[in-house]
């Protein structure tokens, strides 16, 4: 999951952050927090869309579509 979080939160906008070490540090901390909050596996869905959709499969096997926008995954929809 951490690789997906890195892509969605940082790598997909890396060209916009060139030289902005403060923001890169902030995003690194944010990614670590998300990795602790969302253990399990993930896949970035339609990586060119916004907000960024992520399929998260938790350790218990539940699947959720989460949307990354404004440094948060506030919108979440269970996958049935």
C-alpha cells in the first residue's frame, strides 16, 4: 500500500514539487501516517483523474474506494 500512497500523494505531482523540500518532507510524513491508517494492499485507479481514486483492501479483506484530494482521503465508498 505504501507504494500506492507514495504515487498518489507525491510521485504523481513530483515535477511540480522540484526543489520544494519543505512540501516533500510534509508529504513524506503524510504518506507514513496514511500507511499506518490504511494497512493492507492498494491500487491506484485511473491515475490521471482527480480526485485520485485508490482501491484499498484492508487486512480483513474489506475493499474500499478512497479518493485522495486536498491531502486527505475524506471520501470513501465501500466496494461491494
